């Protein structure tokens, strides 16, 4: 664990040990993600590869489906998203 301080301009310095370990060089680009109160830095290249892999996965899953089916699948996912991960869903997974 490293403790770092923000400058008056909001800049932070990543400690040398961490830069070496993660092969961070001058000009390395990052994506800043917020998860609640957490801040997460991801290398831009890693995020791009994740997005590309997900895009390919989705394209393969939808191959051969017509537009009406795709729209129905997306609407269903949005509707069910409220229920997925709910306490009831956790109980179902535990016992069934």
C-alpha cells in the first residue's frame, strides 16, 4: 500500500516501484473510473482491449438475429436488471 498526496493542481505521483512493476512510462494514458467512493485507474490500452473483446462477444451472440429480436432482448435486459442482483435473487441462487 502506498500513500500519495495530491498537489495544489490535483496531480498525483505514482511511486517509482509501482511504475516499474506495471511498466508505466511517460505518456502512458489512463482511464479514471469511479465506483461509489472508490477511484480506479486503468491503463487505456487495457480498457480498449476489454471493450473490443466485449464488442466481439456481443456481435457473435447477436449474429443471425433480426433487429426486432435484438430490440426485444435489450428491452428485456433493461426490465430485468432491476431484479437481477436483488435480495430475492440471492436467496434463489442459494437454495436452487
